[in-house]
C-alpha cells in the first residue's frame, strides 16, 4: 500500500466533456453535472504544480483547495459516534 499524502481540489469546469483529461493529474472522487465541478485528490508534494497546470486548461473555470483535511479529526470522529449512538437509541425504542 502506498502511503503518499493526498490533498483535495475542487475544479470548476465549463463542460463535462474533458473529464478524462483531469484523470492524469489525480483521482477523481466526485463530479456534479448540475453544478459542473469535480472533487479530486492529488499528491500533496506536487500540488502547486498540478494546480498551475490544471488552471491553464481551457475548459477549467477555477481551481480551489479543499479544506476537508483542515477539519479536526476529533470533530469528525465525534459526529460519527454520535450518529451511531443515535441509531442505537432508535433500535431500542421499537417494540
């Protein structure tokens, strides 16, 4: 298993026709056809170079850093455990 550090990018595009070109820069995680944006993950080491290259493509409107990695993991893990406990309470109340 490869332990490279990844970071997220949000890429706004004019048209979905050229999504295959973005695959060579990183892993496409999600594409919204209605809002016309792509969430993708790239290597953190080459992020600045990749952002510059993607920004120069003709079908790209804007490239934004995803701030998901900046969220505290404690906050994320706490919300997940709260949901699990909430589900357990619902199961106990059923006759």
